[in-house]
C-alpha cells in the first residue's frame, strides 16, 4: 500500500512540473469524453421529448390509418409513397364505425386534414382544418373547450357549417372579443363559430392552436369533395387485450375491404405502445452507434498519451536508472508512470464531463428560444461511461510505456546521461 501511495505522490509531482505537456495530452481525452456525454445527453433529451409528444394523446390508444399496399407500415417506402402523392382513398367512415363496434373500444373519432385560407371581415389566415367526428374530445383529452361547445354527431350527419376555433385563430380574428356566435369564411363558405379551444401549443411541428375543427362529413362534402378519411383513433377499455383488439381491428378492416392477402393491406393498425417501443429501439441503436464513433476520439487521445509517456520515459531515463540503483523496485517505477497516465485521463474525463454538462445546458436554452421544451440532462450512467472510458484508456495506453520504464537496466539508464 505504501508503494502505491509513494507512486501516486511522484506521479502527481511529475504532472505538475510539466503543465504544458499535461494540458496538450489532455485535449484528446477531453474532446472524447465531452462528445460521449453530449451524444447521450442530446439523445436522451430528444427521445424524452418525442415520447412526451406521443404520450400526450394517451397511452390507451389504437389507431387505424392509411398505408401503401405491399410495403411494411414502418417502411420508408410507405412514408415516401404517401409524401410523394400516393393517395389511399379506400378508408371510409363506415370502416371506422365498424371497428368502433369492437367490445374493447371505449371511444373513437375519425379524421381528415386539410389546409385552407380562413377569413373574417378583411383579415385572412392560413389554418389547418381538422375534419373530425364528434368523439374527438372524448378520445383526445387535450382537446378542451374553453368557451361554447363541440359540434354533435347530428350536426356532422346533417352537414352543418359550424366551427370550433383553436386559440391562435380566435385571437387573430377576434382578439379579446367573444368569438362564439360570429362567423368565419372558409373557401368562400360561411361557418358559424360554436366553440373555442383552450390554448394547447405545438406537438412537434404541428400547432394545435392554429387549427379549426369542423364536422368530418361537412369537410368531405363541402370543402374537399372526398368520401374517405385518413385515420381513426380509438381508446381502449383494457390495455391487456391490446394485441387481441388490434388483430380484431385488422380482421374487420380486411373484411370491409375484401382483402384476403395481408400483403394487400391498404391500412395499418398501430398502438401508442408500438410507437414508444420503436422510439426506444431506434434511440438505443443510434446511441450505440454514436458512442462507438465518438469513442474513436478517446482512442486517439489514448494513443497521444501513450506517445507522450514514451517521450517522458526517454527524457527521464537517467532519473529512472538513479532510482533503481538506489533500490527502487520495478513495481514502484511501473506504478509511478502508470498513475501519471491514469491521472491525465481521469482529469481529462472530469473536464470533458463539465464541458459536456455546460454545452447541454446551452442546448436547452437554444431549444427553449425556438419554442421547444427539451431537457438535455446528464445521467449518472452517461457520466460513468465517460469517466470509465477515460480511465480505461489511461490504464490500457499507459501500461506499455510504464512497463518499458520499469524494465530499464539501472546501468544502461545511468549511461544515458
């Protein structure tokens, strides 16, 4: 034990006497550890943000949406196909109504989205139009009425021209005045305002406050001239029966669309839990990949420390020979040089940790400035990985020059002077 304590004191004294060389040696380790901390911090922050946005709709949610046939529902071909203009027009309101008859379904609504120019007097505004059935407030608990009411199923069936405004739309047109009872124009048609929604904010890049809710069938018949929907959202009574309910919904949809081969499915049945599982897997693989890439800088920093230690051993050959001739054991020399490498890497790891935390906090402030509530937190796990990597680098790359120093012959070492 005394041997190790003496080695620690000598290593510490040597590092203090060569501050310039120590600082240069630390740079690679500092950059590597800071990169690992930032990768994990930013990755966890973005993942938690997305999970929060997805979970905001509820965790007992099942969704049926359109899909490009003959491709996987999670494939890029499905996403790019729809973004590229492939229209799936086979999903009808009656399909959603049939799925809603399943025993485990508690509430539901169907939807279609469109963008339209909305006007009031001389004021014009581009807004998102959400054509929905009346069950939207029962399913999406964050769709809350601040004043007035949501339209009824009867108003939807009779194609009533009524509207519920998002808070931003209401403020643009009416300011502090009461909007209920007034009328706005959409595509040249007059819609009577019967309700105003509470302020909700954005979810990802979708601004709920710049949205107007209209009866689904009114949108289909009078605004878009279509008879299909894009998605239907269902809340379930018992999440333990989620998989069974999803299978039943799939059977219902295939029966409605006369589909016999699963490959021909023009719809996808999803759950919030599936989305969360996919997010967790994606970010796990991304973090592993990025940590592997950023660890290269730690290896480069370790090689730099090893080279510096070899130079140090060469410069201090006489000192090593003198110590050994005075009776210093080989282990004492080995531990001294090994501790020098370990001290440098741990110190670099701590500095990298502090820098990583600092940049994470700056990242939070920048995100908040752009309206995103992101929290880039540094966990004990990420700190342990960063410091552990740096300490391991010091042991691995510091051992070889330390071993070379301990094996020098006293006579040969003294002749070097």
